[in-house]
């Protein structure tokens, strides 16, 4: 394969940074089905805040990156990289809808010797057992593994992280044969200043990805359980962790709400595979259950320490710090829990303009100390810098500050709570 024309399908948190970085050395076409997203990206506007707007505009002007919603624009591509979401459904089962849809887009475009790479998180076996046959079905009678080939390189994007960006992290690659592996090594070694690691097989690469996030979920669940114990005996979880970290091999995890579209989702993919093999995924699902229960635990702690029908200022509603993403936000679940307890909740998040069905704080108005409680749920950098100046004065003198992640634990003693 001499000239590489690459298509990246799915221009979200994963696909856009990937397409943009690849376009620095290769010809790339970025495809998405969302018309609004396409129109914004063409203007250099990235609502995920993951890429440099100037870089996005320049690569399009230089004709190294084409942003498109037209399947026809991809007809000359010979390497297709799918970066679509793989969520769970209402029954917490893997939802392959987006993955199957992207196969419908790629399939008719396939030619002999083309390579299709999947970066989406799946359980081991999904790429070859689900995606391969689906691509075959929509192709022009081509055979997977004979006429076109599969690769898998799991995404490792950490939204909001400006240190571990896509050009600096280690990348795992895998392919159906040595030629595919060779081609993928050439591509991804241009992308990242980190190492490119060749996994023994596609299944190995799939398994590696899904256990990365499952391991993190389980470790956080353990610390969340510890935080409940510490809360009962009136000691600080963070004081305990600080002492424990003096041991050389103690792992550094902190308690908190676990949401988003990765850590709170991927364990269910591993659990699904385990169940299909008649292996009970007890540890995996126990960790998920523990983390999901933290919304109720924190909500009860708040209600216990404040008066009935309290006025609450709730700070931070996205699923994690410094990102504008509300998907699977546990903060929103916590707000709904508090509202069911008859509390009045007013929200503020610098990344979200206004949210329907929620009362938003207007910072342009000079509010007095009217709140019975402040809840710092998502400690965006903005809050860490501005909290004492802009938000603490809004708390009544006898009000309670709930600092869920304990960011200000050294500054307060009375009327203060953290995990």
C-alpha cells in the first residue's frame, strides 16, 4: 500500500484529535453524521474543547484535512478508522448500534487490500466476530481476512487532560496479519511520540482496553467503600490515604462519583463477555454497584446535615473536571436526588451555559449569602481558582459546605463535609 488515504469516522472526543494529528503527516478525511458538528468543525469550533481551533482551521485550509458528512468523499480512502461510541442500553448491555452503523458506511466503500481499524471499546472478539461479518455484508462481495483486513487500536483519550494528549501516549495496535500490523505501525508511529506496542492479537488488544477502565473502576469502588467506613467513624478518608501513600506500593486512588462514557460503561462490556462464557463477573459488577450507589450515599449525607427544603447552590454538573460533557453525569443524578428530598437546587457550571429544567445561578447579579449549602461536585479549575472569592460569600454564616472531592479540606473545619 503506497499512498495512504485515511478516513476517520466519528469526530468526537476520540476521532477529532486523531484525525487532526494524522493530518499533519497524511491526507485525512474526517467523517461524521452529525450535521451541526460538521458545520462547527468547518468553522474551527470544537464543542468538546479537545483541539486547538487554529490548528483545526489551518489543516483544513492546507487541504490536509477534509471534514465531511458525505460517504462519497471517502471512496478513495484505503484505511478506515472507526472511532464511534460504544455505550450501554437501559439494561446495561453493550449497545453496538453506532458500531454497526459505521460498518454500513464503510462496507460499500471497501476495495481489495483496504484496512478497517476500530478504536471503539468493545469486549474481546467483537471486532472479528461482529464488525468483520457486518462489513462483509455491506461490501461488494468481499471477504474479510482475504480481500480486506481488520485492525484494532484502542483509544486512550482522557477528556480534559492536556498532558496525556494523543500525540504523547503509548498506543496499542493489532491486526489480522503481519502486513496489517506493519501498515498500522507506520501510521501510528507518526502519530505519537510515545511507544507503539504491538499486541499479540486483536482479541488481546480488545481485552487490554476493556480491563484498563474496569481496573480503575474497581479500585475507585474500593476507596469509595473505605470512605463510607471513614465517614462512620468520623475520620477523613484523605488523611487515611495520605498516611497509606507513605508505603511504596500503595496505589493512589481517591473517592468520588464515577460517571462518563468510559469508566462507568466499559466494565459492563467485560461482564457481558464473562457471562457469555458462564463466568460470574462478581468483582466487576460489585465495583459497578458500589460506585453507582455513591449518588444515594452522598445525597443522604447532604440531606442529613442541612435543614428541610434547603436552598442549595450546586457547583459542577459535567461528568468530570474541565470538560463540557454531560453524558452519564452522576452530578445530575445527585441533583435529582436532592430535588426529590424537597430541596431547592440552583446550579452553576462554567462549561454549561444553561440547562433546561434546572435553575441556573446568574453570576452577573450580586447575590447575598442566601444559600444553606454549597455542594462542590465537580472541581473544575475555575472553581478551584474562584471559589473563595465568588462562591463562598453566597453561603450563609451557618451554612454547610459539601466538598465532595475534598479539594478545600485543609481550609475548613466547621460546617464542612467531604468523602
